DNA sequence: TTGTACGCGTTATCAT
DNA sequence: ATGATAACGCGTACAA
């Protein structure tokens, strides 16, 4: 409605030139204390806020970093987003979040929107953008890829060892004496889902257990998938004493389906999730889950891109995962 | 790293003037098909994206709407955010999310950042910004206040009747025969927490039940609060057959504490939450909860501000709440 | 110490 | 039908 206050307005009211005002705003030296005083006064009265578009234009920097997330409402991505938010706070840079919805199409147009907004850097969480496009992007500005591995872009990738994580989760169950361990896999077009499945298989193999295909259900990373998995096994009469779900949300679903069938956790069946969402500490029973430091990863992504934005080099460390052992797993009694 | 492609570049390569290119980009009439063809070709090759800052500068519109949320990782705000996201998709407008952390200080600086970015409108989710500032903001640009009621800004407020919601939730328990209904309240400086408490009280009063202060615990809208509430009652020997929590997260905490104490839900104690988060359908047992159409509210907020951005008037309807009855509540047997 | 003038990339208003 | 050119708000080199 009402036009924004500009430097010009301030200059006019304070009776000085616009460059003087500009100098004061960027606290450059060489200004009479009186004028500075006067101008600052006027600024306070008029409620001036610099126009970021204009600043971006002339400076060639937008002080903005794009964040491409897949699902703005997923608890998984939100923890990372929170870390990113904290990582940028007080730095002058502002993250802009856009959604890819796990569709290369949407992701591409979201990235285009960010480029139009002149982002100085880009953080991409997961997604399906073709590697070729990622290469192209990495040549425009600093780029961080969280949870993705792209050959040739190693210095941009923040990797979590999903294979190792799944291996450890499965071994935890094996060490508790479980032999028939079912697995609810994620969407097979997601790299992390495949790696987690591989880790599960590998742990079984190393323990000298034959892989049984009937113990694997392919889910979609959401709660209903967990329900369907358990229902499918129970219906088919498949026996198991433990379940390893490729993420917590599917574990929640499985937990509910087991409850409905009168199967107790952990007395009858042990349950392990993956991601260790905040809610898992409070689920019933508290869920044993593979912990990824999502918040820290977000923070680290922000810090890394921040230092690269100042043309400094810095490595991205491999992210370590640790199992949060809670009450959903226990010894298997034969 | 590499400078962005500009209209100038395209004009040079295509051998035309910048105004011609601009015309083609804004598909204005009066251009030779051949030139149009040629320019479009060059644009495709060079991968041009218009500079939104420059466009914003000259047009006086940034095609951007600010969204002030309180906690980027709260499942509550995220559902609304998702609605907002969907509401804006394909409109040319882009939402920019910033965080207030429930601190008037942070909120103010977040809003300042949005103003610097020249947002054309503002959606505020909850928060503690003084009413005076909200009034000032509403004079700058279209403003939508979700979950807040400010005198004089009625046309900006999207209200949910928390009092009514709490009343209905409590009455549900009363109708099931419960008389000793405990309440886990929210942070008392939040209006919705107070209203929910009032609704609870009012329902009791209408049912001819005396208010018992020992049945109320003041929590902080998070899971640990729910645990502490139950622990405090059990420790003090307070008896109750039902709990009404002012939000789902506190209900989850209460559920866990009851479980640890060997108190079954719903056999021994009925449990009602508020917000009906997506996860509540899959909790153990599925939680009876007061449903607020969070996603729809976000979508509506986006649509409303969108129409106001085009100087059209439009009313914001009162949002209705409905109880999602699930398995955490049942008849009280005396 | 201060003010003038130019340029950032784009749109819009003029001439041509 | 097309091409100069003046804005938009800001930072800054340069002149005063």
C-alpha cells in the first residue's frame, strides 16, 4: 500500500546527500558525527529498511542461499532444515526453502525459481535431479548435496553411510539372537533405500544366514507402508522375530499393525527404525533407531556453504551414524 | 562463479536490441516471427533466467510473500506451511519462510528481513508480535494472521475457535462417563492455550462438575511436558480416568508416562489430544484428537492473500474444528 | 568531508 | 516493428 522508505527520502528529510546516508548505513568512515547523528535519527523515525533487491543488483550478491527440500512437511527434512536455519542465523545470509516433491520436474522449476532470485549458493536435500544438471549447477555457485553421492562432485556431497547404518542396525538384532529378521525397504529408486537394503543383506550374509526374499517388503517410506508390510507377512504366514524398517515412519506403521494383531513389541517381535526422529523417543515403546545427526548435518551444510561463499576451501566430513538403543528391541528367546 | 546470463547478452548474440528481447520475454505483440524465433533459440542455448531483483526493482513488486512461522520443525506449523506452499504453487508468487522462535525479538528481525526483501504480503503464524506492530504492518501490505485475534484487524485474522474445540473435546469425555478429567494445559502466554483451558473448564461447569485445580498441569506444548504432567499426578496420588491434553505432542508424552506406570489406554485412562497431527492416526493406540484443518488453513491463507494482492476484497471464514474419535477414548466403567 | 554521476538488469515510454 | 533511453534503489569511484 504505502511506498517503502528509501535512502532518497532520508537524504531529503535530513538535508544531506544520498551518498552520505549510504555511507552512514554501511558505517564507512569520514562522516561528521553531527550528520551521522541527524541521519540516524531520521532513519529511526521513518523506519527505513534497505531494499535487498537494489542491494543485490549493485553488489552482485543476494545474500541468499537456496535450499531445495523434497517435502516441507516431512519430519526427516525438517530436522535438517532446522539445522540449516540455525546455521545461517546471524550471518546476514538468508535461506530460501523450496519444494521438489521428489519429482525431477518440480525440482528443476524450483531451482530455476531460485536462480531467478539470484541465490549465491544452493543446498539440495536428496532429490532426483539428473547428475548432469547438478554438475552444471556446481559451476554456477557453491553447491552442497545432502544425502546424495554424485561422481565428480565428491567435494559437494555430504554423505551418510546408509549401508553401514543398516548393517549395524541389523547386526544389533542378530546379536540379540534374532535369526528371522524381516525388512521393510524404502522406495527402490532412492539410493538410500537401496543401500539400507544392501546393509541388511550384508549383515545377514556375514552372520551366515540365508537371505529369504519373503521377509522383505517394499514400502514407500510412510506409515501405511509399515502397516501393509506386517499385514502381508501375517497373512502369508511368514514368521519373524524382528523387523528392521528403513525409516521410522514405516516402523510406526508396523508397530500399529502388530498391535492390532495382538503381537507385542518387544516381547514377541523386536522393532528397529532408521532416522531416529524426535518423536521416536516418545513412541510406544520408545523405538530403537539408527540415528543420523540431521540437525547437525543441516548446520554443517550451512556452515560449509558459508565458508565457500567467501572463496575459502573446506572439506565435508563423512557423517557418522549411531544406533539409539531403546525399548523396542530385546533378546530373542528360543 | 560464472556470471549469470542477462538480456544484454542475449541481445548481443541474437543481434537485436535489448528491448526486443524484453518484449519477447513478456510476449508482447509487434515482433517479427523470425526475430522471435532467433531470440528464443539463443535463450535456450544460453539458459537465461530473468533476474528477479531487477524485475522487482522496476516493477515495484517482488512476487514474494513472507511467511513468519515460529518453529520450522514443528509438525503443527509444517502442516500449515505445506498448505501455504501448495496454495502458492503455480501462481508466480513465492513464499519465503522465516522463523520467529516464539520470541518477539526474533520475530521482529525476521519481519524486517522480509521487508528488506520487499515482500508483497505477509502471513504470520501465531507469534508474539505486539498488536501495535501488526497494525503497522497491515498498512504496508496485505497481512494474514493465522491463529491470532487482534482487535481492529478482524479482516486479517484467520480464527480457529479454540474455546469451542476444547469444549467439544472435554464434552466427548464427559459423554463417555468420565468425571475426573485431567488437563495438560499449554503455555499460558499463548492465547490458544488459555482458550483451550477455558473450554475445558466451561465444559466441566456445564456438566455440573466442580473445577479441581489439582487436575490441571501447565505444560509447554512438548512431549516431556506430558510425561511430567502424568508423573506429577501419579506422585501426588491424584485420581483421574481421562486426560485432555492441549496438543498432541503433550498427549504422546502422557501416553508414554502412563505406559511406564502400567496404566493402560484406553482401558484405565482415556486420552484426548488437540491438533490431530498426521502421526496421531498411527500412534498407539490411535489418538482421539481435535482436528484443525491445518493444511486447508494454509492453503486458504495463501489464496486469500493472493486475491488481496490483486486489490480484490475477500472475507476469511471462521475455521471449524471437528473431533477425530479414535481408539484412545472409551466408556468409563464405574 | 561531502556531493555528483554512473551502473547493476529489467521494464516501459518514447521516438524512429 | 524496433531501438534508444529513462527510471527503479542502492553502492561507489570520482570530483569538489
